[in-house]
């Protein structure tokens, strides 16, 4: 099962040779991981991962959603229930369940990431099967007990230069502060995610607002609410943040007169806003956040288009982020116009747009990013963080937006061991695409080599101001 050195490269021998040369120039560049969901406590405490199932399976909704789709219960995979009842699933049994169903991942990026991690981190080239499961479990279990497999050592082994986490706006960032106070050389930075205090339909929204006003000392007014956001952003920036992140259901933005926005906020604060007004409030806050980014320099990321928690039963029993978020069609041209009218021509502002609606790339997103100075295109994301998704992204955006209105790659993962695997996949796919441009005589190979370095490293570092 050893990984093939030419995986993901073009089948044509001549083009494959170009891709191979381009890849050799970027394969060992440091990893810039500007947007992800690893736990900052890992770096602060630097403790051993508990077991192979906790490392590879239970926290990874790419893995659990596929197994759930084939009838495997989330309880049996160790996924915690909302009610706080202790999970007693045996990690070895979870691993065996995963092995029994591993054939389900044929052709998926999850299999590529998993097998890359087995070989690169543990030296394992055997395929996971029910017959090999116990032996592989024991090898991984023994390895993760060693100092060489702790989070900080893996940070160095993976050649990570900087990694960003995603943190709620009310987070005290204690783990980030502990990392910095420890004197460790690794760079772990937070990202300001205000959804819980911006979305009136979010669970616990009213309590979250009260916490926001309490911790900032600002009054419960529209002006006080905006000032409280500014205070929290300042706190995040003082702790290393360079970006914000906004996961809204739609890309809707608004640019209401401030008096009208204040009246809308009063309805939101009183819990009287209906669904239409809640959506308008979220849209207004995207524009307000963009204005704040003009002032404080934080890069703004917008991730719209997911129907969150589509499976009501799973949400009720297990809570959010359990693999039941589904892409939906998203409008950008009309939805973003109020924000772009307000700030889109500011070349000093960076707004990175992501999508789960691939149909929008050529029709809307590439033309928008190819015109407005403030806009950049985020990489193929989530369901399209795959070889074919990445290739389609380049094919549908490059002719209109070019390479330099994109931001390279980010791994957007909770699965720590998959970070180098994901970046390696992106580098291979980009080199394969660049090689086709060389073969078509649209690029010289020397030029393609420089672009490969930009896509693997330079664009992300500059776009996220890292």
C-alpha cells in the first residue's frame, strides 16, 4: 500500500514529468495553516493523544458521517451526546468498526489523508482491514505514547510555520496565552469567530450577549454592542490574531442607516426579531465587521452556504458539527453588493470568500474577486477539499480571477495528523494544473515553478498577514 510518488499527477508521461519537477520545488516548503480547528489546548498542554480512535476517528466528521450513512451509530464511534452522558465506547472497538467499513472510503480524500498519515507519521504501509486492525492499533498506540508524537513535536515534524485556530468571540484565549508564556517557538494564533453573538437564531444568543456586555463593560445599546466587538477584536489581536471568521447561512449583507440598524438591534436584543429580521441583522453585521477590519487590519473570512444541522434527530441528540451540514445554492452578486458598495474598493482591506456552491465560481465569485480590490477567493473548501474539487476550482476561476486573487490553501481541519496530508494533496493538484498550462504553452516552466511556490506558501502568508 506504499504511497505512489506520482499520485494525483497527470497520466500523460510528458505532463507528469513537468508536474513532478514543479512538486519537487514545493514539497518541503513550510506549512502555513491560516484557518483550522485544532484545539489550542493541545499546544498549551502538549499531552499525548489518548488513543488511535480519538486521534483519527471520533473528532473527524468526514469519517463519522460516512460510517453513519451506512448505519453505524454515532454512540458506537465515541461521539458525545448533548445530555452529557458519559461515552463508554471502547476505542479498540471503534477502530475495528472503522476497519470493517474502511472500504466505504474508496475514492474519497479521507482515504488519501488517512493513508498518508499512516505512512508519513507511523511508517505503516499496510492497508487497514479487519485482519490488520489490531496490529495497526497497537503500533499506533505505542507510538503516540512517545514524546515524538506529542503535539509540539508533530508541529516541528510537519514543518508548520504558523497555525491558526478558530475561537469563539467570548473565549478567554487562556490556552493561547499559555503557549506564549511557555516560551515555545511554535506560532499558534487565534481567529475571531463572532457567530454566537451575531446570529439571533443561535442557541444561547441572549445569554451570550449578556456575557459580551459583562466582560467588556459596554452598555446594551447598538453603539455599545459595536464597541464591545471592537474591544474583543482588540483582545484577540493582542493575542496574535490576524483574521476573523464568519459562518453565515447566506452571503446576505446590508448597509442600513445607523438609526435603522439601532432599531433592528433593539428588536434582536429583546428577542422579538423574526427570521427575516434575524437574517437582515446578520447581513448588517457582516458589513459592520468589514468596517472594523478597515480600522484594525484583521483579515475577514466569510463562509456562507451551509444548511447547518440538517438532520434534526442527530442535532437533538449530539449537537452541532456532527456531519449533517449540507451545501446549498448561494447568491453572491446581489447578496454582497451592500458590503461591496461600502468597502469593496478599499485595497487595504482583505475579505476572503469561500463557497459550498461550486456553480458560483465561474459565474459570480471569480468575476467579483477579479474586479473588487478588497476581495480574494478562498480555496476549495469542505466538501470540495478534494483532488477533483481543487482541480475544478483552478479551472473555473483562473481565467477570470488569476492566481493572485486567490489565497493559496488552508486545511480547515480538526484532524491534526491530516494537516500535512491535506497540504501535500493541494500542492500535488496545483502542480498538476500548472503542468497542463506548461504543456499547453500558456506558461513557461520557470514561471510555473514560481507560481507553485506562491500557491503552496506565499499567497497564504501574505493574504492572512502572517
